[in-house]
C-alpha cells in the first residue's frame, strides 16, 4: 500500500451558473481538508485536475486552490491534465508524491465548469481530446467518435442496442439514489431502447441516453502515507494502481479492444495481487454506453464481443456478481471532465467506509476504478481497500 485517502468532499454535479471554477475549487478544498481533520498548513502539495480546453477563460488555475485558506500560500501547486482522465491523473500523481516520501499530506482537487459554454463550443472543446488530424471532421463531435466505435462494434458482433439500453437504464436507476448525481431519474429500459423525440439518435447507433451529461462540478480528497493514515479517523488505501497511455490516433489501434484499458487493469490487479473476482464493485468510465460495454471485455469480465452478457444477465446490477457504476456512472452523475476521476475515487472511498448512503453496495471489501481520457488513450486503474 503506497498511500491512503483520509478525507474527501464532493459537490453535486449539474448546471451551476451561480458558481465559478474558483468557487467550486474553494468549497471542495476547504471541505476535504476539514473532513481529513488536518490543518491547511499541514498540506505539503496541491494537485488540481482541470481539463479546461476553452471552457474557462481563466486557464492558469493551480493557484486558485490557495484561495481556500491563507495557510495554503506558498505550497507547491500544479495543474494536471490528461483529457477525460484528468482527475485520476491528479490523484495518481498525488499518490506518487506520498510514496516517494516527498510529501506527507497531498490535497487533490478536480473541477470543471462546462454548462456556461455555448453548445457548439462544448462539442469543439471536447473534440480536442481526439486526434484532430484524422478525427477532427467526424460529425457530432466526440459523440461521433464513439458513434463510429459503436458502428464498428455492431458490424463485427451484431446489433447491441438492447445491451446499450440496459447499461443506460441500469446507471440511471442507480443514479436516482446518488445525491451528487446530475440526473436522478429512472428512465427505464423501454425509454432508453426506443428512438423518440426526447431520445433521438445522436451519432451512429448512439441515442441521447447513450451519452454522458455535460456538467459542472468539483470533488477533492486528501492523501497521506499508510502509517500516518492508521492514526486518522478513516483511511482507504491504494492496493494497486496503473496508468497506461496508448496511441492517440484510432487508426493506429484496434479500437474495439481498448487494449490500454485491459493492460491497465492487468497491471493494477497484479500490483494488488488480486484477481477481478476479488473486487466487490467497479466504477468505470461510461462516457458513452458503448464504452462501458467494451470495458466489460477489457477488464476481463467477459470475452471479446461478449460484453452484452454482463449486463443482459444482470452481472453488473447492484445485486449482481460485480456491480458496475453503483453511483450511476458518468451517464447519470454527469461528466465535468476534470472532476470525474476525483469523484470516482471519492465515491469508491465512501462505499468502502460504508458511508455511501442509498447507493451503498452490500459489504464491499475492495473497489476498482477505471477512468480514461480520449477513446481509451489515457487509461487509469485504481484498486482501493479500507484500512479501518
């Protein structure tokens, strides 16, 4: 165990026109420090996950965390960015700072404000997480990228519309009970399955219910070393972790395999000396339902082309053999880019400490997280376990 989470905070995700990037950072940073039971002056290093890409005019944001308390002035602070895996990238860098002995307490914050940006610009900003030289003209922006992936998957393995609708319905049902989720509405399988005026096709076979939500939000956590963590009021340790970066162009990869995801899961589980079946639940990156489907295969839950079994046979339901996205995932919770990975770690820690409320998985012991940037380009896996 290299590091442990000892405090955290999470704002509800959604449309927050009354907030700013700065105000959300200040709120979660202050709350996470207070939750950890440490003083601001105890923080040795600050890492801020903030994708931005044009969403905020303020593009130099690392020092905004210092606004949370005057005692944070002169602390090391760095902004971290790795597309939609920005949050997990900041968390993993924080773990490395702890494990190297370079810091005793690290504050990690993830934030994004997207909804104040006009729709066409949102699509343009998100498409910057693709290889613009080859993929910049794909219609429908980043949804078009995953629509293209879904088309190719359908052509190779057959129509997966039922499976995608089941994934969407599952995650929206889970999200109803998550107080941090942007959409707390059980849409049901039939609504997610059928094309309608309220659920039109967006790109390829993907409908609106197959796409994660544009969102504002922030989350934060405090890390320390395992020895120090044992003396804190709560502690969730990193049993294993991995970061695997793949080629950016989809043309250089078999895009239906998510090989970086598979490799990251293998390395993280190996690091933890665990197998997939040892996990109690997983929070995975369902930016689009086709992504969650392929991730079932990449993590080894099913064979290639058989991901539909996992959801159609109920394996990934809250009472299944491996609950996936008990939080509602990005699909229901929302996807404020820089905050997403930090949120996944916070909600997993809540599960493992039995404080997840109405989204609590029954008696969880070990939780897995997969957060990716781009189309399985930046791949981060964390394996967490409560220490106390």
